[in-house]
C-alpha cells in the first residue's frame, strides 16, 4: 500500500542519515544554514562564529545593525579574541 511504501521510504531515509559521515552532515547543515541568508550581525547574535568569520573575510567586519551594534561588539561580548 502507499502508506507502507511511505513508511519504508522514511525508514530508509533515516537509516541513511544515521550512516551519514559527520563531515558530510556538517557541510549539509552549513549549506542549509547559509541558505537562510542571515547578515553577519545576526550570525554573531546567534553565536555562529564560523559563519561570522567567513562573512568578515568576504565583507565588512564592522557591519552593524540599526542600533549601531557591530559584529565586533558581539564578538567582544562573547569573549572572542579573533574572528579571522
């Protein structure tokens, strides 16, 4: 039946996710996260420092939100000494 086929398909998908190499999972999760299109300031606010460093290398590390709080402010508050 269609329900049995659907549950078998879901079981196969979850089994393949369990077998997924940790690096492959990390790259997939990074790609999904990057697809959100967050600004460097929002990345810093959420503590995604890998993405903050990448965006600082590609753009302006002094990017600030509407209140004037910059990526560097969030980094200092979080105790980050080096972003790139």
